[in-house]
């Protein structure tokens, strides 16, 4: 979709404004203590991750993701990435479970090449 000049200018303005608010947020967030972060929405957080700063966590993400730049990605984009990673994780778990169920399913013929 092609943007008009006004739409392009508005998008640039909004992105710059978000970046400014993001810098303010990051600056203020350095002084906030998160005492309940050891378990987030029912997920236990490993001690080493709990002890990391925002910047260290972003560096960790850069080390494990295919591309660097996690720190500079907008918040909604980070959430979208997290959703995709969770979806991939659950699909992999389902595939492993299906493969395990199939391996022990006596109603299907056993194929030794399938499980090597």
C-alpha cells in the first residue's frame, strides 16, 4: 500500500514520538524494582534471567535470535515476536507428542526407518 505524503509524514512523526517516549521509559525504568518478576503469568523465571537488566536481556535475545537488534525493536513488535516463538514452541511440542503417540500406537504398522 502506498502512503500519501501526509500519511508518510504522520507515520514518521508518530514513530519518532514513540522513540522519545521509549527513551523516557527506559531511563525511568532503570530505577524501578520488580519484586514479583520471579514468576510471570505462571511461568517461573530462571534466576540468571531474573538478575539481568533490560539491556542484558536484550543482548541475550540478540545472542539467540537469527538477527541482532532486539533492543531497538518496538514493544508491540517484541510482543509479536514472543507470540510467534511461543507458537513455534507449542507446535514443536505437539509434533513431538504426535510422533511419540504414533510410535506406540499399535493400530498402525511399525516403520523402523521413521524412528531412527
